C-alpha cells in the first residue's frame, strides 16, 4: 500500500517564499509511537517552510507479520530508491523467526556509508554529568568487521574478517569534513587503533591525513581509540566532530548519546552516494503508542539533518532553534519532565505546537545553531585510483593441526617445500612459534605457515603446487592468504616477534 | 646486569609469622619515576609481611639504547621465565627506530592471556563524576584483532583477521569468575557484539554462559558491547566484574580507568598459565624522576594484585586497607593534593611511611577490602576438547577485479565451475551482489565468490582444481576460505541479503 500525500499544498504559502527546489521524500510512519511522532515532526518542518513532497510507504511490523521477512514490500523499496531521501519512524521487528533488521538491510543495500549522530547536552534542562557537550560522531557504516564474513575452520578457532577499503575511508572522512564545514564546526578528530592494526586502521588514519589537508579551515587531530574513547567519555567538551571506522563508531556513538543524558532526544542520519535515511535513534515503544505522550524530538532531529542534507539549511536552522527554545522554555513531554526544571507538561501534539509557535525564535541559554547560509555538502562520487603494480611475494597457508610442538609441525610442513619455495615462519594467533619459539606461548590448533620464494618472486601456480603437496602429505590446509607487494612495498604484517 | 637483593632478610620478623611459602619474584625498577615508586612499593609490602625473595633485573631505556631493540637482555628474560612472577615499574621506550614495546613482547611470549584492571573511585578524596564506582575489567589479552595478521591483496581493500579461540575464551572467562570469587564480588558481566559477529563473539558469549553455570554463587549477565559500554560510561555503579574480548577490553579499560578520576592511581595484572606480570597503568614520567614527588599508588595496586595472585591474600588485604586509610586521611602526594580535601602534602617516601603506619587499620569512609581468607585462584590449564567431525562443504575464493558489474564478474567466474561445483553467490564487503544485487550497492575491487558442490560434499582437490582453472582463465584469486560443517552444522556466515 502506497499513500501519496502532498503536504506542500497546505503549506504552499511558506514554500513559495523559498528559493530551493521541492524535494520528494519517502516517509514511513512505522510502528508503536512512530505515527504520532512522525505526524508531529512533519507538522513542525512543514510549518517552518520545508519544501517537500511526501510519499508514504508502509514498512515494519505489519509487513513482517504478513510474511515478508525483510519488513518491506518490493514496491516500497522501489519508492525509497526512486525518491532517494527517506525519513523513517521507528519500527518493531518481531522477535525470532528469521526477520531481518530493516535498518541493516537499508544501510547495506543502499550503500549508506555514513552514520551521523549528533550528541548534545541540553543542560540544565535535561540531566547529565556532562553539561558542556556538543559532539557529532561520524561512523563508517558499511565495512570493517560488520561485513559479517566469518568462518570456523578448526575445532578451536573462529575467524571474522575486518575489511577496510580506500573508497570506504575516503568517503567517510570527506563526509566528516564537509559536514563540519556546513555546520560551522571547528575540529574533526579521528579515532583508530593504528598502533596495532597498522595496515587496516593505518589506511583509515592515512586517508584522514590526506583529506584533512584539503580543509585547512578545520582543525584536525588523531587519537588512538582507547585513550580517545576515555577522554571522550570523561571530558566530551574537548571534542567536536569525531570520525571513525564502523565498530568503534558503533560503540562510541552509543556512549556519546548516553552520556548526554538525552538519548531519547537524538536523531541519526545514514548517508549514501545516492540515497539517505533519517531517523530517531530510539525504538518504537509499543506500550506507549497512541497516548499522545511520546517525545517527537528524536525524529525531529533526524528531520533537521535531512533538511540540511538536501540543502534546505535555512529551514533546518529555523526548526532547530525553535526546538531548542521550546526545550529551554521548559515545555517538556513526560520523558524529560522534571519538577523544578520543567515549566509545563505537554503531549506529543502540544509539544509540536509549542515548537511551531517558537519558529523564528532562538534559545538564549542553550547555544543557537547557525547554518542557514551554509552551502550544500560537496560529496563527489568516489573515483577509482590507477592500479598499482602488484607482485606476489609469498603465501600464508593456514593449517589445522592438533599437535602442540611447533617444531614437529615445521618438520611436517617442510615436506611442502620446493627448491624455490621455503617455509619461513609459523605463527599461532599471530605469535611466532617457529623458528625460535617460546614454550610458554599458548598454541591453538590454528597455525599460519608462511612460505616465501628464495628470489622474492612467487608464481600463482606454485601456490597451487603447495596445496597439492599438502594434500599428498596429509596436511590439512584450511585457507590461504597471498602475500603481495604493491608498488614494490610489502603489504602484509610480520609475525609478532619476527 | 642482574642484582640480587633479599629484602626478606630485613623483614624476616614479619615473614616468620606467615604460613605461606616464600615466593621468588622478578622486579624491574624501570625508568623515570620507576625506581622511586618501586622502592616505596616494596617497602610497604615488605613491612606488611609479604613473603618474597626479590631478584632484580634491568629492562627499559638503557637496554634499548645499548642496542637491544626488545629492551631486555636474554639473561633478564630467563630470570622472568624462571621466577614466573614479575613486578615491573614503568619503562621508557625510546621514540622511533624499531624499538619494540616490552609490554607487548612479554604479554605475547609468556602467554599472559588475562589483563585485569580494577577501576575504583576514591570519592570524595579524588575528584570524579562517578562517585560510586568499583569495577574490574578482565580483558582477554592474546587474540582477537590483536593477533596482528594483516594483508592487502587488492588495490583498494586491506584485511585484518579477528581470531577468537575456544581455549582463549575459556581461560579468560574462567579467570573472571575465579577472580570474582576470590575478591568476594557479586556479578560478572560479559560484553560482546554477537548480534553481528555471531560466530566469533558468539563463541565468547557461549563459553561465558557455559562457565557461568559453574559459579551459581555469582550473578552473571551479557550486554551487547555498544549498549553495555554506554551504560558503563554513564552509570558504572551498575557493574562489578566485566569480562570481554581483547579490543573491547582495551578501549573500555581505558574508559573505566579514566572516569574514576584516578587513572594515575591504578594498577594492572597480566596473568598467564605459568607466568604473570604486575604493574602501574601509568608511564615513567621522566620529567618528574628523582624528585620524591611521584605517587607510588599505581604500582602498589599492581603489587596488591600480585600478592592476591600468589595466595598472600592476608598481606594484600592489609596493604590495601592501609592504603585506602591513608588516602582517606588526606595524606596525598602532589598529583591528587587538593586544598580542602587533602590534609597533608607528602613526597613519595613519606607517603609510603604513612601507609606503613596505617598497616592493620581500615578505612572508615572508603569501603575496606576483605579477601584475607579467600582461597587461591583455581585456574586449571586448558584441556583440549575431542575433535569434532569436520566436513568440507564449499569454498570462498576471493577475487581482485577492477570492474563494477557483478553480473559481468559472475559470467567470468562461472568459467571456473565444474559439473559438481557451482558458483552460488558473490558478495562485496559482505553484501550479496550476485545473484539479484542492487545497483546502489557500492563495490570495491575485492569480491568473494562462494562455490558449493551440488551434493554438499567437496573434496580438497576440487579447490585446487578451481584455483588452477582460475589461473587458466585469468581470474586473480587472492585468497581462499574453506567452508566447513562441524558435527553436521555449517560453520560459516551467509552473505548479507542471502
């Protein structure tokens, strides 16, 4: 079922004052408190003059329970792809039974590479231990460990691949700097663990440095994730925009949102090269549905990000300042109402009306935002770099072996050697155990055997030869990783202790 | 240079009162403030009656600068391995030039699988936003992404292997519960991301549940790391002992230490099956060296953990309570001295004397510890499980290809097929792009091609055949991952969208 509603008709008087072109967006009202907060949100942004045509789709619980495990019908999916901009209320994913998260599906298939989470304290109106906090976490959203590529190949060891790509890094880092510039922010910080993961996180850090150089007006810095996370959790006032790989961003965006004290009031954007999705970070709260008590602020924050993203920055600024003024006026829904601080307890609709009444005003205690005259984000599509010279210089053959003495394994594996290709190292969980291992090193049944050619040049067919011999001499080779040099530089890590 | 000092002679009067047997430990006084804080620490624990024979080694800056890139001479290494228990002051690793972290080397080669970090607030004596906080992070210390196995195999994509092993999980989880029992703690919490990494983090969670069942006297719970980290950073009073894989533990132990407000007062233990190392978590602070101003509390906390670990729990309790009493008396070194809260500003030596004067006393505001009568930790060495039935059921061949249309790649890769083995799926960064991909899915040059046999049974030689054909038809196969079923159950992940 697809419902077309042209809200822009009844707010035509506002829209006519604006210069930008109308944008058609897809809206899903979702489940639980979704419809109420979506109505409130749309009412506010339309009253502010958002120039939008709205096409509504149905996703979520009803669709799941009708037997669609993705929670979305193919036609609705087509609508999202056609309109490209998607404002989504929370949905309820039924428990168990193979239902897939619509968020994960949308993010993955639409290539929404950037997850953006503003985390701001509303002190003294919302309780927090961190009164001065106004940070934005920009999280890479497609790759890293969340590619979900896992294999168990021995009795004891399971593996997950962490993939970091140059386009992935370039896109997210550029987004962070463009966002910072649009929002008139001062600094972009990068968190990685590149002292340990020198190649994967090293690539992220390297790309950060490259792109930071294109934005001399914005301060930049890099922190090792452990110390950076500690500082962020303790003194968030030191940070502004923080960009990081997927896993770190997942954890730290939740930390940052939580310590603002206003996790229920936060929105989130998911940005791709062609499509984007905006939402509240909270869930559908089915038990509170239909009571006109829910706080629409989270979804409204998502909508403000949407308006900024599509270039309606003046409307975004107007809405955000009116919202801050309303919070500051003490007009609060039940979730943040507190005797002493709050002045008036209101329902969802009344809160929306209060924000609308404040349109055109600015907060005086909370910091007003200022991005009405900012340019749109400049996000060129990724251009593939010229290929480098790639030379095969060795291979890691991983062996499943239930013994304990690496010297014994070495003796067996050496039977795979040829005149040209020799065993040079065995590691267990990355620690060199042959040659010259330590007996204290604990070994699992998962051994990496590194083979290198005597002259530095390996042929692919020699790898096939090694595997054939392994089979002949009864060595259980469970996987291979080729060793390459790119433009003459080795592009693989050494063993610990090598 | 190795110096033997038998401190136990001059504290013989204390030692003679104790029942446990003397333990010989290795001590390194380190660099910067190391010697001062080590002297203070040893003086306190010996005065409390610690039954130790001390063998001193030299590690750190002098050794590095003498040309030893590991920062430790082979004889010193032998001493550590012989004595098994190592109390280490902070050292200075010279900048640049291939010097290796002695901590990493020690942890890896001695199999120190458990990193233990008590993080306690000393409110109101040390400033913190979290006055009620007394948690212990137990971090797996050997595996996970920190195995450091990285490969770049295409122009665009770099990979790091996350390895999680059953013995690794069993050892760390058991340690957490044993530690909790010894320290009379109530709850052990587990953090993982097993909703995404169902096999690797799933194994950690599964082992946690198995071992938790052996400790019915201790409460247990599991949190998804993002929400768990957010809760821990905001309301640490909800947690007690928290056990987690390496990367999460690295980040969150720094967060937890930082938010206590007393990161300079924290110690850490690194525990292996045969060896162990105890230290302060702070650095060597060379600029403050030799001034009798450093706070020895961090190293003293490490020493208390050491005493507990070797079963001298009564001495550990006595030292800890005297230390808490001293903090509470307002006798503070310069780093935590604060007008109003503190009563007396003292130097390193005077602080040690004050703790000694308090031996036998307990704090009255801070919570006294109570582990004098606790049993030693029961940490059996890992016993390998019987092998499961392992069946090869397919193979993922990863291909470097600079095209963009997955259908085109599929057509090429299908030339590798045999009557028995077929291409079933192609993913890019984990997302299914063939068959039935979406054009919005951003693709790198790193493609996973999954091959499966028509009857579910693959022979190893068929993988070799696939690779040979790939070579013949000019497909750049950069790595393989075998697909196995263990005891009849598939042990690999599906593609996103499969």
